[in-house]
C-alpha cells in the first residue's frame, strides 16, 4: 500500500489543491514575456549564490537519462514485488504529467522564457513525478520514524536542488518550477490512490476465488482423506509389529540350536 487508508482523503485534497495552484499561477503569468517581480528577485539571489559549474551539478537530476534510469529501477522493484499497478504508476505518473505539461498547459498559458514556452517547467514535472513515486514506494518499507524522516528530507532536498539548478541555468523562472512541482503532485498522488485501490481489488478477487474453490469441493473429501491417512498409519504400525515379532522369534531359534548342538 502506497498511501495508508486513513490518509487517502487528505491525499486527494492535497492533489486538488496542487491543481488549483497550478491553474491559478498559470493564469497569473499567462502571456508573460518578462519575469514578474517575484521571479526577478529570486533569480537574482540564486545567481548570487550559485555559480555556473555548481548550477550544472544542481540541475543534473533533471537529465532525461537519469530520470529514465530511476523509472526503470522503480518498475523493476515493483515487478519483483508483484505490484503491477505500482509498476504502471512508475511509468504512467511521470509520462502523463509531462504530456499534460507539453501538450496542454504550456500552449494554454503561453508564457515564454527567451522565446520558449516555459510554464509549467517540464523538467520539474518529470523529475518531481519520478521522485514522488520513489518516495511513496520507500515510505511503506520504512520501519522507524528516523528512516521515514530521512526519506522525506532526501526527497525535499533533491527537489530544491534541481529547481535551484534550473533557475541558475536560466532554463526557467521560479514560478515555472513551482507550477511544475504542483502539477507533478496533482498527477501522481491520485494515481497512487488509484494504484492502491486496484491492488486491493485484485487481492479481494483472489480471496473470493479461493473461497469459491474451497466451497466447491465435495463434502466429505477432507474426512475421507483423514481416514485414509489413519488407515495407512495403522497398516504401517502393524507391519512394524510383525517385523519385530519375527526378529524375536528368529533370535530365540538361534539360541536354542546353539545350546542343543
């Protein structure tokens, strides 16, 4: 289970809120060709703190080969655990989020950075979607509060790192990254809830099928099998007794012949 049952309603509320943030922010920056004051201020501070070589390192988690490798690892782990719906989520979550970004939202909002459509950030969407699936797969296996906290911290640190790198490399405005982050959660979180529901449905169907098979067995099969086992056991015990008696008789006959010769 990716998301505990008690948290599913909250998860869907968070997902809906993320969609709302993505759309409202997109409407606010729609048609822009220049940065907003917020974008300008944050970008300036990022450029002061992060130089060129470091920026390249920070943006590396968004590289497609790295993301594809992460998705492949997630799919492999899910298949080894026989979590078919989770394997589908690992592929479909990032793919659907990126498709929505590139084919729907970017043309819809028409925000541009250096002439290129930039809102929401496709780099951020793909990376955050894959990292969120990874986090949801790790959390159920975390047995202590410390490990769960570390998983959340690593997830958050990677997202802050890659978004900082995107801004430092002049690929996106900060609001582009924020919109991409919100969209990724808005797609992956409902997908995780759906994956849990499908897994639970499959388990329920398997249980019902097993119950039906057991109920369809002829009455008396188990008692007859038990009687057969008991009969076999009795036969073995009798054979053992006969063999022991024969051995004792043979021994007595050998002793008698020895003393009478």
